[in-house]
């Protein structure tokens, strides 16, 4: 007879869980004290870990001690109020607790039938979010469309591209392979995820046309129109346009209405990637960002960037779910069930690349309910106000130059003396450990990016970063 | 001036967190009491939710009350000890707590530089798992290979296929598109995720050859060889073979060594999908399952199925990471950094479809450390012993027939009187709410699947299911 396995009892879960919860709460209390950018060198973390797994189990207390000793020094602290790098990935207490419920329930939402509440809450909360952002009615589940949670905008874009490929080839690409040139369009400033998705979908990265941008880094619709026309004239099939509302590099806003008109006229699928900026539409004053969105076939926004919901939570909407489902559906015997066959339910495994899916809607539900619409608006407005103030300080500083408009929470700037000085400034700032910024290139210049979006980021942190920047500027001379 | 946003303070996180933790602990205490299969009808959950999001924030206590009132009745309880459907997705206290730390830290691991510990702990823990499962040394990070956590075996298979496509076309498919027929091979019993991946990658689902199986549902290597030869003779390029160690339908074990020899001789990438069964290799007596694995180019196993780690945790290994990275790498300016350029680090965004990634290694680290190797072995042996006992009961029951071998934790059987009686039995069992099983088709017969893998599943639950089955059989007559 085999020995019975030992598992953590509910009472142990209570006691150990309280220790872990306390550890997390303490982390949030002291996260501002750590060097924002980890000072770890390659291999530091691994060298501190035992080379082989333990034969006998260890206590949660032991593991927590190693978290402090080994893991924390190797972290770059994305939740630090002094993290101004890349893009925000702001988490919050309600999101953390919603995710804890999801882990605790451990249900699978691949089909409606595998846990109906997992699917229905997701559909419902994505309709709520469509309300909060005032998205076009076509994206709601009570029309022909609907929303689904993906891990990232990369996956959402891939799914949009697969649905577009399905529509453009009437299903042939999925069945017979990509046996004719299908072309894709995005601006020169659009995220590299577009290249990756085009490669994965088998279209060939060379079939991606990078459309030129104007002086504020937004796609030129007339250049898009010309590029599509050229491909059509050459016998290629234009398949998908990806417009960006708020580029990663500089928050450039592609003109969705003009692009959408081109797409409608030319019969090309339009996907709008508003991963970061779309969240701002909880505030009516930022909804003009979405002007023309009713012309889009699909859209995504990431609450895991700027709406207090921890990663992963990309909300992907389609105006007509049938092309997406045709592109991704397979139905083996062991997944057949009466609910699916009745057609009365949504099965989200047909809306994404993976089959399995966890109960991610819970964290977004917790966030929307705990904050309420007014709390979410206040959160966005706070960061935008801080960014405007910071932008004004940059404007008034003769040694710095603004490098792009700042419609929301990102301020792009460079040193007037050139790329060398900009690089010095960036290195000096990040080397201090007190703040962390990253860079981009705009108009062939090295540019510093100040992305203001931490949950804990208050005026004092932005002021502190600015004071430090001035001290660095003084030292650079 | 804008109003300052209100966030959950660390002290509120402590208090609300304790309430949520208590809710989760209580859920685990009473999960056996709920109907395993949710009785919800389509729309039940949504009808109980307010149509629009709240304007003003609500308390965590209010949300927890709705969890009980609205969500729980709509769940199918995958953590119930009486859940014998699909495949196990067993979670555990240590995994839940590791995931809580991940949510609390909220760091991004897309690049080594974005949080070094997130990458290094993952590489390290996947080497630990390679040790625990006695995987071939080529899959370890200190060789040319290494492991990475994906969400699912679907995504792992897609990544394997993209790496295979890269190697078979010397990069041309990624750059120029799939402009010649690339063929893929899997058994007739392999999971539908293969069709989906072949479609996504632009090869065309018709390029998937379903290789015949033998009487125990395992791929016939000589049929594979003939299929590859035929494609080569016709000028097509064989690209990838997907062997399954433990099919979803019946735990059929493809002969990896013989398949691997075919693949080596013919120069075709071999991916081995051991999503469920691979976990059993923590026990030396089950390692023959992996015989010949050193001939594979890639491999995946899902601790989120049967190694006590909550979803998502698919561990994907490659023997030569360079083809994978070439297939998936893109490097825009805003992701450039010195660590990446030094070549001294791994950047996991080049090992997966999405860019962003959360700190998933923590939960696997918590599980391996809390259980230790001996705890994991005991867990696997417990379920295998229960399945063997159940299989013996079925053997001794004249009204039932075993429908496939049971090498691990799944027992497949049918009613001797035919599909109608099997369907009646399944409906009667599931309608009771006391247990939940799902079905498959084997040799053109409807077959019931008893998958024994719940964390809480003890002998008493398997006995209870058996008693209920006998009562149902009596009623069917």
C-alpha cells in the first residue's frame, strides 16, 4: 500500500497564508526603499539557490526568508512609486485579492460548460468595461461581437490577425496554408509585437508594411491608402491594418477614423491597439482618443497596464465574433457537450490560442467594484495631471527638449546637447537606484521616457525624480 | 487640481486579505459538498449581476457575499475530490501562496533586465524539474537547451512548431511566409491542439497527417515513416512530428524511441507532449514513459495538471534554444539593454508568443520546496494506486468493459450493452451532482473516463463514485 500524501490543510493555509499576506503587505509598505532597478548581475540569483531540489519538504517560513534574501535583491520593482520605466503595470489590493480567489478556486474556463460562472462573469465584466470606456455598441456581447481576456496585446493582435486572415481568404489560409501573399500594415512607430504576430501567422515578416508617420509620430492615412493600393495592384491581398492608439514609444495616436475609412473602402480588417491609452477613456475628456473606433473590427486595451489590475489582463474585443471563432475553433470528442451544441453559450477557448484558461475576470471584477467608476477616473486623472506638471517643468528647463506630445501619462524628452548627454543623464539617473526610466528613439534621437503610472506614485515621487534629474544635469554640465 | 485617488492601504490589504484568505480556506473545507458539475443554465450567472458597473466603490465584504450568492453556484468544482472529469487541474496551498506572492510583487519578466530574479528563478526551477523528472541533460539550461513556463501545452506546441518551421525552412517561413508545403505529423489520438497550432502557424490544417495507431491507441512508427517518405517523395517538406506521452483521451503512450529514430533519420523536429503523464516521472518506476526522450527536440509537461501547481504552468523544454529564439525574437529600441546585448542572459519573451510575462516560477518553487521530492512522489503514487484499484473493480464488474490500458491515473470503460447504456450511465452519474466524469470515443465506442487526480481525492471518494456507479447500473438494468 502506498503512503498517503500530505497536503497543506485549510488551517495551515490560514496560518501560512497570513504570513504570506503579511509579507506582501510589508512589501508594499517598503517597496519605495529598494533600488528601483535591480543591481543584480547575471547569475547572482542562481548562485544563491541550491543546485538541486529538496528531497524533504520545507516550511513556508523558510521560503519567505529566501524571498527576502535571494529574490527581492534580484527584482526590478515595477510597483515602486519611483518606477517610471517602460509602461506602468500597476497592481492594486483589490486585484491581488481577486487573483487570490481565482487561484483558490482553481477552475478551468476553456468551455462555458467547464465552469459557467468563469465564462459569464468574463463576458459580463467585459461589457461593463465597454460601458466604462464608452466603446462602440458592436463590441458588446449583446450585439454580434464581445470581449475576452487575453494575456497580452501580443496575443490579442495575433488573434486579430488570424481572424483577419480567415476573412481575407474565406478560411483557405487556415485549411490549405498561406499560399498567396497576404499583407499587413502598421505605422513605423507601432510595437514590434506586430512583426512577431505576422511571422507567427505564417504571412512572412516581409509582408508587413511599415506606414510612415507624421511629425507627431502618428500614421499617415494617405500613405496607408497608397500602400494598400500598391499591394492590390500587384495582386497581393491586403489582410489587416493595425492602428495604435498610444504607441509604447511616445503615446502617438494614430487617426483611427481616417484609417478606418480607408479600411472600409478597401475591405481590410482594422485592429486598434490601445493597450495603455485605452484605459484613459474611463474619463469622458479622454474619449476623443477613440474617435472612429466604430469603424474597427477589433480592439484591445490592457487593464494590467494602467487600470490597477495585475498582469495578465488584456481585454480584446471583436465586432463580429464569427470570423475569430472560425479561425480558432476545433472540437474534439472529449470537449463536446450539450451547452456548446445548443449554441446558447460562448466557449472562450475558441477566442484565444491556448485551450485552458483561468478565472481572470475575478480580478477585474474586484477592481471595478472596489474602485467604482469614479475611483478609476480619479486614478487616471491623477497620473495625467502629474505628467502635465512634469512636462511643464521640462519645457521650462533650458538644457532639456520635449521630444513628443504628451497626451496622457508619458513625457518624452532629451538633452539639448545630443545623444551622448541624454545617455549620460539616463545612466546617472538609473545608477542612483532612486528612480528608473527607460529610453526610446524618436526622429533618430535618443529620448528619455518618463512614464507616470504607478499605483503608489504621488506628486512627491515625481518631484523627487525631477530634483534628481536637475542634480544629474548639473553634474553633466 | 485633481482629487487624489484612493487605493487600498497595506492595513486594509491585511484585513480584507484575511477575509479573502478565510473565504478560500472555507471553500477548500466545503468544496466536497457542492454539486461537482454546476447546475447553472446559460445566462443564470449574468442575470444575477447588475447590468452596469458601480459608480461608487464597494467593499470587499460585499464582493465576497456575491461570490457565495452568484459565482459559486455557477462553478464546476475542479478542486472537488469528486471531480473525475477531463484531466486533473490540481492546485495546492503552497501553489496558491506562491501565486499570491507573484500577484503582490507585480513584476514583469519579459527580459532578464526587467526583473532578473523572475528569469533566473524560472530557469533554475525548470532545471530542478528536469532533475526531478530525470529529463535528458540536453534540456537543461547549462547545455544548449533550457526550460520556460508557458500557459498551456497548446502554446508550447505552437512554439515547438514555430521552431521546427524555422529550422526546416532556414528562417524563410518567418521572413517570406509559408510559400511551400510544410507537413506535420501526430497520431489520430493526439490532442486537437495540434490542428489548432498547425492552422495558426499558417501551414494549413490539411498539412497535418494523422498517423494511425495500434490497438492500445499509440502511434505506429512504421506508418509515420511511410507518411514522411510519401511527403518527401512528393516534394513537400516534413517539418515536425508531435508525439504524445499520455493522450488526453486514454493516456496512450506513443513509442518515443522508435518515433525519435524515424525523426533523426529523416531530419524532422520531434516534439513530445507529456502534459499530464510527464508529471509521473517524479517516481523512478514511471520513467520508462520517457524512454527515447533524448531523441526529442522539445518536450512539455504541465505541473498545472497533476503536480499541485495551479494553472497556468506548462513547462516547455528545448534541446537547442537557438531555433526557438530565432523564430520568436524581435528587438525594438525600447527593449534594448546591455544585459541582452552581452549575451550573458536569457530573455524569455523570445521563448513565447506574448511579450509580457508574470512571475509564474514562484508557485512552482513553492510547490517543489513545500512538498519536497518525496512528497511529490507520494502524491503521484497515491492516485496511480487508486486508479489501479478502480480498474480492478471495473474488470470484475460484468456489466462494464475496460476500453484502454490504464498506465497511470485514468481508467477508460464502457457499458457492455453499447453506447446507449454508456450514455445513460454517464448522464445518471453526472446528474446526481455527486461526481463528475466526462467521455471520449475509442475504437468508435462511447467511453467513460474516470480521471483520478484531485488534490483532495482520497480512497473514500473513489469508493463513493464506484458505489454510485453500481447503483446507476442497477437502475439501468
